[in-house]
């Protein structure tokens, strides 16, 4: 859709969140989620894609929507 690195980062982030489901996040899982989001953000900036900030905490499918 966007090309290369951004598509890969997006796919990895979405798969991780979907696989996680609705159960509570552990500290280790949140650390991995933060790593994947940072990778996605970096790729989005490289592609000059506009990133919308998300107000408040996000969870479950909201993470996928924000990403």
C-alpha cells in the first residue's frame, strides 16, 4: 500500500496486536509494542506520511486504528 519498509512495519504491528487479543498487556508485551510502533513511526516519517496523534490511552483495536 505505502511501499517497502512502511508496509512491513504496518503488517508486523497489526499482526502483533491482533494476535494479542483483548487480554491485559504485560510489561514485556508493551515493550515489544513500543518497539514496533517506533519502527512504524520511523518508516512513516521516511515516507513523509502524515501521522495523526491519538488522544488518551489506546488498547486493542484502537492501537491498530491509530497505527
